[in-house]
């Protein structure tokens, strides 16, 4: 620490950016309260890949009771 109480950072700006990127990845995949990994299908990043087939199915399937229940 210097005289102002701020810690010295001995990393280059590229290394700081790499550490921030790694922290963001960990924060997206680890539950903040339990510390356990979040299953892939429950993560926010899985929303789009999981809902595209359902949306396409609703749009292109004939409007029958079976297709509504199926999709």
C-alpha cells in the first residue's frame, strides 16, 4: 500500500482485463450463495438456445391441439 492507502497493482492492463474476464465467467457459472456450479440448462446464457426450437415449432406447426400441447 502507498501513503494514501491504495494497494499497488503490479499487473499490466492486459492482465487486469484477462482477470476481469475470468472473474465474469466464474460469476456466471457459480451460484453466489452456495458456491456450487449452476447447471447449464438453468443459466441465463442457455435461454436463447433452449427457446429457439420451441419458438420455431410454435410458428411453423399447424394450429392443432396436438401441436400446441407438443410444443
